[in-house]
C-alpha cells in the first residue's frame, strides 16, 4: 500500500513526536492544520491507525469519525493489492493474497483470531468495504436455520448473530445469498434469491429484519453468478426477450427494482460454452466464447446503457492463452476476475472448479498459470476501518 510522499511522512513523524523534547531544549508548540493531519493519517494502514487512537482523544475521535473512515476506505481501495476471499471455509484458509512479482497465493489470515472454524461459520457470503458476511447453518429436526455475522478482520470486530431464518430442509435450496452496500442510504444488505422461484428477500443491517421485495422478472437458477456495480446486483438469466434467450437482470439496492438489459449485439444467443458477467475496473463486462476459437470480453462503458457495449479484448485460445480445447479444459467457461491495467494483465479462472489462475498479458501475449484451487464465487477484499451502525 502507498503511504504518501516523503514530505507527508516527515510531517506525520513530526505530529507523532510533538511532545518529545530533549532535556536541554525548551518545548516549542507545534501547530498543524487539522486538514493536514487528516490527509496524512488517511494514507496509513488500519493496524497503524488502531495504534494511533491512543495518541490523544482528538485522534481517537478523528479515526472513528465516519467521514474519515470513508476517506480512508476510498484511498485503501485505490491502492489495495489483490486479495481473493474464498466462499467456503476450507481448513483454516479464509483468503488468498495475489502477489505480482512473482505471482503467488498465500494465506492472508494467518493468526488464531482469523481462523473461521472458531466463528461458527459455514461459508463467506461476500466481502464489501472491508466487512465480511459470514453464514452460519444449523439443522433442527426437519428445519434448516441460518444466520449471519458481520466481521471486520482488520479491526478485529465481529457482530452478534443476526438475521435468523428457518426453512424446511427438504426444500434443498442452494443459498443464493449476496452481500452488498446501498450507497444511497449507507446501508449494508444481504439479498436472498430463492432458487427455482422469482422470490427475493432482503435483510438490511440496522433494521435487522427480513423483508420480501419485488419479485425478479425471471426464475432464479440453482447457483447464480451475481456481480455488484453502481449500487446494483447483476446476473444472467434465460428468457426469450426481444429475440434473445440470455438477458442481463439487475436489482438496484436503493430502489429495490429490477431491470433487464440485452447482452452485446454480436453475441451468439445459443452458445456451446456459457457466457459470464464480471466487473473489471468499474465496468460491467460480458465475456463469452466465439466459435470455440476465441475468448471475447465486452465492456458496458455506461452502466444501464445497452448502446455503450464496446469490445475490449478478443483473445485466441490457442495462440494467446495456450488452450487447445476450451470446453474440455475449462468445463463451461473462463471467468475474468481482475484487470491489472498498469501491467496490461488480465487475471482469469475457470467457472466450474477454479483449479488454476491464468495471468494473461495482452501487450506481449505472455501467459502464466498458478495452480491453486478455491471454491466458486471468489470475492475481492480490502482492509478498512468500516463498521456498521
């Protein structure tokens, strides 16, 4: 993480030592504008800020202030390294940290506090602004009960168990649960898309109750790949809509209203290999196979505007990605996870088993593979001071 310029660090050093003086020196008052203190502190990592709360009451108040927390989050998100959160608790691994030189993946949460097996957690629903939503499941007689905990690993804070819900276990419904943030109201929400139905339920932190909202326009699949962008959850669905069988459905977290969008105009509507949605550099991306020879990624430059679809990359399986048979090797499709624009590098995995990562550099057409498995639905994570109220 970037911690600011040399001048900023020198000022920070002065701020931290204004009360320190030599026995032979008289104390001279040092006054720094509050805006400058805020500017310097906002570049520091969470661990340092938690320690600096002890400097004074004013610093403790500043570091806990929601405005400062938001400024710090925005800077952390811009400068964060890539961290991938596994959806399921596999042994004690909770996240994988992607290093660029060389690219390796390691366990990020490596102390006893961060072991999820001690938190009654069956899986991680998602990560948003440094908060992780943990799912707990239990079975009582003929019912399955679920609840949530909300955890900030960086600040070591975890909520009580919330959102208790019960359903008949014979329904055998997978959990299409998504965790996100409604920026219009400053509310964290868990959305439950009930499989094989159009029903949608929402749990809002703060209100701490489940609500039924407007039904989806189409039935939900058993397992949905849902992405989040511009305050909306977005996924692919099958429907004969203006001659298209595959459409994009979005749910606005603020209005809680659904919208349907068409995929890029040149997309073959009956593909052999399934298409995918992802978010790369704050753009909704639609990726699909082209004639089993190329992998194509489209970007929606303006979210919600179908005319803004622009082809971003068209990559040869054989010449660029060194894949001879995409259907056999990648079991249904490739999934773009991250775009390292400064490095001209795209990070991909396969949607079915996610047995490896592919790092493809489109500038020099180089490919590097990392053999590391984690369960489906990986999430991005950034350290923050965020806590819900």
